[in-house]
C-alpha cells in the first residue's frame, strides 16, 4: 500500500509539473503573439495599433514603423505599410500582422509617432 501511495504521489508531482510547464508556455505565447483584429475591414495600421497597445500594456518599449516591404531603401513618401518594433532588452523584434518578422526588410523603415498611427486608423474610418 505504501508503494502505491508513493507511486501516486510521484504521478501527481509529474502531472503538476506538466501543468505548470503548459501554463508557462501558454502564457509566453499570449505575450509574444498578440491578438489582433481579423477581417477584411482591418488593415496593417489597425493591427499595428492593437500590437502597440498589447506590448505597451506589458511594459515593452514600442515604436510604429512606416515603410514599403516591396522596395529597398524606400523614402518615407514611398511608404505604404506600417508595422511595429518591440524592444525586448537589448534586442528589437519586428512584428507585422500580429507575428514576429525576421526578414531584413522589416528592419528598414521610418519611425512614426503614436499620433500618426492613430491618424492612419481614423483615416480608414472617415
């Protein structure tokens, strides 16, 4: 009987550890992959605003970036897209459409203000 209870305790400890690991993974995914609005009425500035608010609420430094992913070394006037830089310690991660981006083009662009981002979102409504 004592062996059965020890085995049961060991099984409980293993299940508890797996539950904790599962929760931590879920929690990390909720932080690193923000929920962004979906549907055809939402474009890049709407999703960037959602990511901006998500990461800023968690205490990250964020910066909206304007650029053109189809051109290299574009000017600000050639920009047709917006995404987000999220500073994580000494590292900056580009996020676009709610997902981290790793291509070089997402790391070239022009910082815009939060107010400019809000104006872009409001322009879609007007």
